[in-house]
C-alpha cells in the first residue's frame, strides 16, 4: 500500500468557484465515507477525478475549487494507494451542510460492489490514524454519506426518506468496529455509544442502521451531551 500527498497542489483559486473555504481543524469531528460518485469515474486516475470536480459537474454547476474529498483510496495501477487530495483545513464539496465539520474519504468502487480487502484495510488504517489525530470515537465520528441528515436522508411528512445509498455495500457499523479494534491495538479505549434519535434538530448519526444497533449499545447519549462526546473524552490512551 502506498500513501501519496498531493494536497499542496490543491485546492486552487477557481475562476468559477472562487477561493476555497477554510476552517479550523479543531472543528473536525466527523469522518464521512463515500464510494465513487459516478460509475463512469470508477477505476479512474485521481487527476481525472480532480479535473472532473474542478469543472462543471453533478455537485456544482460552476465547478468546485478542488476534488470533492480529502482522501481518495484506489488501486488503478494494481497497488492500493491512499491519496491525500486536500488539506484538512479546507472545506470540500462532499456532504452538504456537514462539510465544515468533516473530512471526506472516498473508496474507488461502485455502490453495489463489495470493497476489496486491500482497499478496506487501507480505509481502516487511515481512519485509525485520523481518530487518533482528532481524538474521535469511531462509533460517533465515522458515518456513511447515506447516514447524514438532509444530504443522505430526511423526514418527509413524518416518513423516513433515504436520499443517498453511498457508500453502498460497505457496512458502517462493521467499519466502526474494525477501527475500534485498530485503536485498541494502539492502546486506546472507545466507549460504545449511539446518539438517541430525535425528530427535531436531528443529529447526523440517526440512520436505519442505528435503529437496530441502539438496543445493543452499552448506553444512549442524550442530545445535549452529544457535542462533548464527539471529542476527546470519547477516546483516551490506556
């Protein structure tokens, strides 16, 4: 597995999109997992993805100032590579109203296909490192694009409506568990928790997956405590 950092080259001023939006890294408390947005882009070189993103595309009619994600995991040339494609203090176009507080991570695969073992291992390794860097609990911080309120799902007339299925066949709860195992190997502890579903001012972690997961959790996190539990008190070194 290779790691390549091209984030110094992007983002750039885009005469269509303007200057990139920045944020303080301390605001990052969410790691959003995606699969390649367009089947036509699956298996493509990262630079073609960047070209697509910085020109008029399905996300922005004027083009974006950089690739949609901070990390791109692919195996175009046979060897799995993690590309860092944007600095963490830059907001990218990947999760709507959650862009300001999240990092976007995309795995090169179709929604309906299972991620390869090498790409999955690379994803877990990357997430372990990011959770350590930002002191995040995987059970709260790691979400799929489909898990996010407004961009991934919404409540319409009291009925749950799924808007996105991304990252497709990539079980988020299993991924969380595997990242926790990786953190435990590094000497960290992660309490098991979920956020109580609320119909008003919804937290972004409420999903159909979690409804089945709630009963098996060690405890529920009330909404007023959720902000504290996203950060350092969720993850500590033994």
